[in-house]
C-alpha cells in the first residue's frame, strides 16, 4: 500500500498548494462499542407516511425483546409511535420495523431499548407529498472495507440531505485485505459468511454515522453476491468450490435483507428489489435491479461483437422494463431519478493496437474494430437500452437522471435528449490510478476514453468520494466531492466538479461552484463552511505505446484488485 499512500498524499498536496481545502469538522459518532447495540441504528425506504427503522442486538440469547420509539425531537420526548419487536437468532438478531402513520416531509428521531440499554438516537425523514421546493440526495457505491477507510461515508453523514441512494457493492465478497482485513478472511459462500461481513462493515464509525443521520435506499450489485453475477450464476462462482449458485444467492440475499433497512416491494418474491419511491411533485426515485432479476449471462470476450446487440438479450427483463417505462410515463414528478447499478451510457474503451485489444479481452471486454466494450454494463445489452430509450421517447418522458456506480469513476454523459447519466465514484474500491499505480497513466486513460465517447462530458478516474444531487423545480445540480481514504477518519474533502441540468434545456452543462450547504445543517458541529477547491488534474499527453502499457498494467492489477 505504500505507493498508493504516497500518490494520494501527492494529489492532496498539490490541491493544498493551490488553496485551502474544505475541512468541515466531523461530529463524534454516536457509536456503541460494547453493549447490545454495537452495530448502531439505521432507517430507510422512506415513504410519505412510513419509514423502516433498523438495529441489531448483540447477544448470545436466542430471543431478545426490543422496544422501539419514534419522536419529533432528538430527546425522544414527543413520541408519535412506539412498539415492541423481537431480535432472534433466525434473523441474525436484526430488527426491522416499518413505522407507519407518520407525517409527510417531516424529520423524526428514533431509538431502541434492549436488555435495559437504549441505542443511539437515529434521525430520519419521510418523503414530501405534493409540491416541494428542494431535495438533496447523496449517491454512494463500492465500499470495499479492505481497501481503505470509509471517510466518504463520514462526509456524507455530515451533509444536509433528505436521503442517500446506495447503488450497490455495499460489501465485497472476496477475502483479500490491504489497508484493513476482511472478516471472515476468506471468500464469502455461506449465510454466516455474509452476515459476518455485514457485521464488520456496520462496526465502522463512519458508516454507522451515515445510517444514524440519514435514511438510505439500497440496491445490490454483484459484490453483495459474487463478481459479475447474473440470474443463474456469476463469473466468480464455481459450483465445485462454492456450492450451488441458488444456495449462495439465497444466503447473500437473506443477509442483505437482514442487515439493510430495505422494504421488499413484493414479500412473495424475496429477490425482487426494483421499486419506486415518490418525493412528491419534485422527484420520483426508481430503483432498479440491473444485476440479477432479468439479466442474461454476459457475452464472452471471444464472442462476435454482434452478440452484444442481439435483440433477445435482456438486462432488466421484460417485467421490470415494462414496470419502469410505465412508471416513468405515469410520473408527474419534475425529475425522474433512476438508481441503477452498472453504467448505462455507451462507454467505449479505445483499443488502437493489438496489445491493448488483447489486454481488454483478457479482462472480459469484447473488442470490435479497435473499440472495447464492457459486456457487464448496459453496453452488453444494447437492445435492452434501445428498447428503454425508444419507450421514453415515444411517451415524451424528460428530465431523467440515471444515477450509476460500479465503475469506480466520476462520469457525466449526455445519453439522449432529456436523459443524463451521473456516475458516482467509489467509496474506497480501487480507482484507475491505484490499479495502475500511476496518476499519469490514469490520466492517459481518461484522455483516451473522453476522446472516444462524444456523449461523455466529464470523466475523472483517480479519486474516491460521493455525489450530492441538489434538486429544485427548475434545475438539478450534481456536485462531486473527493475524499481521502488512507488517513483514518480524515475530515478533508475537495470539490471535484459540478454539472447542472436546467428543465428548459436538453443538455447538461458544467458549472464552477457547488451548491452551498443549506444552513442550519443537521449537525451542530457542522459549520456549513463550503469554501471549495478543485483538485488539479494530473496528466498530460502520451503516446499510444504508453497508453497500451497503462491498459495492460490496468488489466494485470485489476485481476488482483477486483472491481
């Protein structure tokens, strides 16, 4: 890890030389390091009148009675709902309560009592009904525990947000360790394995604070299950060593449901996670499953490129696609936010020479005429993308923002009239500069990718962090914030770029300033100071040979640092 630390320090050092970085104090996390509530509290899937609240009881008992309470004040004296639940061994002693009868657009506080101890008080917020003047949404994905510290989660926790969308890879199923050691220290296969990994994540103070401060909405990607998963298997699954796929998928999905504050849209179908959350007239949030429910197996890198475009290939599947297009057509919300796992927009990786083409094929890419395509993304299912875009064009749906993760990059793409994709960087999972062990080589890849993709407006491949979407009835702005992952609980962050969409325009445009943090912020310790600094890009022109070497190195490093 030494070279990565030195490079990250170097990037931050350049930024610091140019001006003052944003250093907003981190509030001390309300973390219970012992006692029954060692994994904190959480809330999620807010509706106008309901929200899920969650906790876990650490105990050796088979069953423990739990009391819960919801109030309008943090002291939990103005109680609006309360009740009893049970933490039992069958559910890994997790507790989820769907609290109903709440008021729309209202901040609430909640806590749990077990074994004579009260949990930390969580904060949540219901969705607004009718007109709303503003909505702030955090975007996060790809938090590999072993790769670095969850500082980005801590920074998101300190923001004034209505909700956080987690777009997948909340955990990673591998056993490797670098900065931190995974628990258990092996590849996850059993229900107990997956439960242990979630438990480890939820002891992290920054992730605990994110869940304590904001409601979250989750979908899974592949690493909650197994690398490059599809509905009947995964690239990183072998029945001979990993057991039957159906059993492993069921175990992974059960742990995901137990440990996250999610509401199943269809209790009769425990693998259905696609759902719609309404935020009044301002926004509709449509969370997809582009990983399991309808996905055909990824095309082999040895297959002809025509297979990527085969009309029978499905990513969402007919039922989910019909649901999505019907919901979008019926939505009266100004903004339609699609929470999507893998990159939606066309994204070509240039392969001008055979050495690059060969390295891309070894990584699973399909190469056609000097262009490399990742078959795990929507590029591997182009007919499905065309069907979707054709349906929304037919129905006249506009102001769609596809929010994606997975690729450990920051991207903005003009996909089609009225359709923009925003890709959030990873929380910790390895970026191109870490995989290449070179910021210069990563900058060459950025330059090559930007030049090969005319719809790509912004590409940054060297920083971890998150995105904040700030919505009003007339515009949506996406602000990228970059965060160090090497120093534990680092409070520093840097403005990485901002792009804005106006309802009167069909294109996304760059803007120099992030949206100021609303005041007062949810934390008394947060001073709301938003003096910002854009990180200076490190890079320059390079020859095709250097680019080829960079991509080959990327392929080799990627094999040992799974994305």
